[in-house]
């Protein structure tokens, strides 16, 4: 018995040790931002009287951190009322545990980022501060139509779009040439190409087979391009012919023998293609500058054989403010958001979208200001001229609804026929809608 | 000296357990206020297909894992014990124990490369001997076995050391007497060794079963519960409910149920081996 107690104690200590480690690494990261801010900020005696504003996000890449440090320091120097510090948290941890538990324990940041995959959860919970007061008519005019659809509820806007990620297919030019395969433009051409390009060393085609947000994100356009939708104003539309067709096409891709059945990493990572593991890969605009345009090409998503409407999905992060903050903190949060991302001319936003990372924007003035970068090579031109005009916003839905859609895709790929998976998901979604009272899902 | 242990257990074990039981009576998405629902979560659990599927997958994992860990660690302990050369024995012991020093995440990542469908070492060997390429982690029928392999590889060395210490306590004179009576190696093992290391065997069996019910790390890294949910064991399902669907109340309900299940399995085992403490 004593041995057993000792074992339990050891386990408890291990848990606490791991907990301490996490806390330490987070606080270090936080201190980096804060100390940089205070040392290069006003740094004067009144700095203690400034209202502290915290900004949490998932921008952990070197260039993204450099952007945050540069402009947060500049903001802190530009005024005497607020002192902003930031905490950049790795994506998985940020969206799954960190942000949610911060709100649960009343220690939420004043400013935070949300993607369409999680935004409804936060808007429905009422923890987001309305931003209509900083979105004057002049500022609203900076954005393209529909830019605020996924971050609004009942006419109230809760988020400002930071970027716009769109999806296409990347291909290895040499592999296609060697196999005598043309860039696929239709579903059957993609199936053929996957089989012909497949070899012992690399897969013909790679798409996301793991359950999750990224898989759902890349699935939507295959429904939309047939003129279909997963949701209508009347509710779920998951067993519609367009959804079933898209599921069947994905199932055919997986079973054609030319696909990457178990990619070793997320398919959002272009290195699957650039490491030579696949000839064609579905991926996003964020990879344009990472895939050498001499070796790799980009094309819009293939359309159904009997035609269809070219379309891609557009995701992107929104910056938001917490309603749990005090009035002074809310004012500071809004002032900071306005200064950083509602800038006109868009100096900060252009640098964020083109230097800190590469992404498109829902602000036409950003695309215009940085046209040299957005048209810098053939692949960027393809995204800018061919794919971006066809973009449709990602469906923002609750985590539970997303799970039903994600399970439907998994069921169709592995467990049952496309029709059975769609029918099962439709029943589950109807049951969920019978008690759901949040924002309507569109798309 | 007992007080710190009690405080540790209280803070890191009993309070979280009690809080999980408390949370299981609420509908709570972390972001909104908790709504008291009584036993509704437990009723929902009994109608949840995914829960029963996850239990079934956990049981399959558990059976394969426990049998393999127990048998392999015992065989290896006997093998190492039988080595007469002291340095050879030490080398074998270290070599078998070494995987246990590696973090589960690192081990799982390395094994992903070994299981890789096209360029993985295992498939290259299988192709070379004419068996042909396997999907491994991409196959609904093979992924769970792959996860078991990694789990066994990691823990078998640790259990071997425990068995080895038990084997060293068996007096050599028993074997000498048995040999004089004409007992062969197998008879010596089943008539002398195995009965005398019964307590250690029970300990290994219980800790291995408990460990198998709690498998999570390698599944999170290697398969993320897939493909098609074929490796979604109960603990991973709890994680998905809590941190992907934000159903903390319902996730706690399943966690409490799983704990009770593990407790019953352990009690049953102790009863089976007729050990009171």
C-alpha cells in the first residue's frame, strides 16, 4: 500500500513539474515581450501608472514576433495612457487550452485573436466586446464586402480581419513533366494524375486525411464549386447531393492508390511537397514564398467533370477584445487595435500581411499597396488574379457542429459510404440544431 | 515526513478528482456559466455511440498491450538473468531499458518515420522480403497495432528491470534441488520461478493495465485518434470533448466513469490473485 502511495505521489509531482515547466516557458515568453516594451517604451516614472493591456495571439514565427515587438514598442512610445504586452502561444495550445481556460478563470487577455474555427464559441459565450464604435463608416469602407460576416452576430461586429488565407493546389513541375501529366483541372484529371504520379518514393497527391479544422477547411470548396452548401437558412444541408458527391470524390482520392494515406505532418505544411514526398498537394496562400516558383507551380482547385463554379475557401484570423476587461482596459484594447490594424494608409497591415507572414487581405488597399509582392512571381500572380477573386469565407460554426462535419468526412473516408456518412451527419446536426440558439451557420 | 505526501496527494490528486466529479453534474463550455444538469451527462453517456466505441478500442488496445508487455518483459528478464557473463548481462539490461529513457513524444515521432507508408524503413524491409507495402498508420486495421508497438517498446525495459529484481530474490538452491530431481528449464520456470515472483507479476499486471487505460501521448502524436476514429481510445475521446468541443462537463463525466472502471478492474485483479493489500 505504501509503495502504491509513493507511486501516486511521484505521479503527482511529475504532473506539477510539467505544469511548472509550462508556466515558466510561457512567462518567459511573456517577459520577453513585456521587457522589450518597457525598455524601449516610455520607460519613465509614469510607466507604472499606465493601464496594462495584454494581447494574446499565436504568431510564434520569428518574423511575426519581430513584427509584434516592433509595433508594440512603437505603440507604447506613441502615447502615455496604455502599456501593451503580448504573449505568443503555439497554435495548438492557443486554440485548444490556453485561451479557453484563461476566460474560464477570469484571466483573459484584453486583446486576442480568433480564427473562424473557434470564433462562434466565443461570440456565443458573450465574452467578446463589440467593436462597432471603432469601425466608423470610413474604416468599414477599407474592407471588402462580407469581410465581417464571420465575426458578426445579430448585427454586432466583434472582430477585425487581420489576414485572408486562400487555398489552391501546388505541384512539382519536374515530376509532372517526367510523368507527362498536365496540371489537373477537373476531378477525374486529379484522380488520374494522382495514380500516374504515384511512385515508391512519393505520393501522387496529398490532402488532409486527419480529422480536424484543416480537413474541414479544405473540404468546403469541393461542395461549393458544385453550387451546393453545407448549411442553408433553413438549417443543415449535409445530405445534399453536392455534399455526397464531394465526400465520394475524396473517398475515391483516398482509395485510388495514388494518395498519401498517412502524411507525417499536417498538410497545411508545404514541406510535404518541397521535401519531395508528393507531386501535388492542396495547400494555402501562406506557402507561396516558401515554395520556389521555378520548381513548384500553383493552380486553382480542380472542378467537377460536368463543370462548376471556380471557388476557394478563405480563412483568416480576427483580432478581438474581451468583454471581461475593465472599461479602461476595453478602451485601451480598442485604441491599440485601431492603431495597429485599422491603419490608413495600411503601413502596419501591409507589413503584417507581407513581411511578418505571407497572406492576402480583405482590405483592397493592402493588396494595392503591396502589389509588387502579391505579383512577385507566377504562383503569387495565380493566387492574386485567379484564386482570390473566387474566395468564399470559411464557415464559422460551433465546435460541436464542426465535430459533426469533421466526423462525417472521416466516416465517408474510412467507415461507411458517402451517402451513409452524410445521412448520419444530417441527423446529428438536426438533433444539435433542435437545442442550439447561437449564430446561424452560413456556407 | 508524511505531511508533504498527504498535501501533495490532496492538491494534485484528490481535489482534481473531486472537482471532476463536481463538474460532471454540469453543462459547461468553459466560456459560459455552468448549468447544473444533475445526472443528465451520465444518461447522455449511455446513449453515446462514440463513448462505447472508445471503450471497445481501449479494451482492444489494453488486451494486446498488457499481454505483450507482460510476456516480453518476463522473457527478457529471464534471458538477461540467464546470461553468465557480467558485462554482457549489463549491456543487455541497458540496451533493453534504454527506450524507457526516451520521451513518449520523441519516440512516437521517430516511429512515425519508421511506419511511413512509402519511405519508412519497415516498409522497405517488408518490400525487400516480398511481403509488400503496408499502410500502417493510414490503415484503420493496423493503426492501433502500431500505437501498441510503440507503447510496448517504451515500457518493456522498465518492467523487465522490476522482474529482474524479483528473479534475483529467488534462491539459487531451489533450482539446484530441482535440477537434482531432474526438472528441465520449463519445469523450473513454472514450478519455481513463476510462483515465487507472483507478487511482482501482480504489480506489473495492475500498473500495466492502468497504464493501458490511460494511453494518450502516442495517439495524439501518431494518429490523432484516426484514421476514421480507429484509435480514439477513451482518454483521447475525453481530450477531444474537453479541448476540441469544449464540453468540459460531459468530458468529466466520462473521466469519472473511466476512473471507476479502472478501479473495478484493479479490485477484480487483486481478488483474482487473492491479495488483500
